[in-house]
C-alpha cells in the first residue's frame, strides 16, 4: 500500500506571460485519497490534465503507475479512470448500454452486472441517461471510470450539485474504492468532503502549492486553535472592538454571522458575554468549534474556496 502510483515532479505550464502552474510536485500512494483544493483559476485542472497526459507541460514530468505521462500515454490510459464534474453521457442511451459500450473498450473489464449492483443502478439499467437524477448520473460516471479496473482514479468534484443524502452515499463508494488499494486524486469545493474523505489535502492558489498535509495537520498548522460563531440577529457589530477581546486572533463577518478566532475559548466567551451585556448585543445561536479546512483555506489564501 506504500506504492507510489502518481509521481509528479516540478510540473509547470505557461500561457504567454501567464504561469498557470508553477513547479507542481505531488505523490499519491496506493490506498490513499488526496484532495486538491483551490479556487477557480488556481491551476487545479491544468495540473491534473498534465498528470493524466492530456496536456504537455513546459517543464517537469509525471509518472503514473510507473509510466511516463507523455511518452507512455497509452499504457497510462489503461490504468486510470476519470470522472468529471459534469459527466457527458449519451442522453438517449440506457445505463446498461453505456456500461456495455465502455466495457467494450477494455480487454478485461469489470462485469457490467457487478457494476450495476455495486452502484445501486440495477433498477435503472434500462433507463435513459437523460432520465437519471444527479446522484444516479454521478454513480454511473464513477462506474464508467471504474470499468477498466484502474489503479488510479481522478475525480473532479464528484458530488457537486448532489443533495446531502446522495453526497454521503457517494462518499461511501469512494471510501470503498480506497480500501481496494486504489490511488485517488479528487478536487472538491466542499470542505466537509475534504475532511471526511482525504488522507491528505493540497491547497493550491495562483498555480502554486501553498500547503500540504492531513486535514488535522493543516488545521493545527494554519488554523486557529478554536473559533466562536455568533448570530447578531441583524444588529450592528463593531468588529474592531470584538478583535480586542482577550485571546481573539482574528474576526470576520460571513453570511450574517460573526466568527471570532481564538487561542483561548473560555477567556473569549467570558469577555464576549460581558461585552454583549454592556452593548446590548444579542448572542443568539452562539457556537464554539475547532478549526476547519475552511479556516485553513482562509488563512492561506485570504478568501473562501468558492470565491
């Protein structure tokens, strides 16, 4: 399980004067899920396409399953599976027809019946793709990606647009693929997804890797020790005054709520209660929590992942 299946070293891609990816290096091992996080335009897609052998780097190299991504692209194509954010499936083909078609591309595909059962698509086998729900389409896209028995999976925002129940069901599928020893590289805009699925997370912005580690390691290294969230109920809030409360290391307003980063939650809570009483500040829906990947991303990039 320590086998390195993706080994990217110094990948760089330029478009004129713009450097889309600069010195990107990453290793992903068998039985590991690595999440690539970054806002739109960070260079994630370009980096992944270079690893897949779909885009020629200006510098650097990548080996997938021991093969060079450019010079041995044919060997790589038979060892990877790709599931895109919005799967372009034949709209008027049935689920069974899609899987049968893709199975015909491989010498030793997984049995179509096994895939239908594994991805809970048996009852939809004769349903046209244009009649599938979002969750069913994503499960079918994963089944297509898996049909060639790949050792490596590239998943581009696999749960975007799904309801919570469908997202969690797909999480279970992805975790099961990891247990089978596959190396999985995924992109996501959901911080809870990164925390739940990923053994390691790579934060990327402006074409460069800013940080890498497990969600817990990154939270300890870059996030606040804890955070206090409050809903002021629409009342005006003096953020500068809150920033001066004991142990507060940062304050921001977000979606109508106020978030105080703190190195000592009890001291901050006591001071906040006194401040609220003196200034008639309502403290409805007051919460405390430990640092999250959202906090880490804000600390590293100064913005939210979806900005």
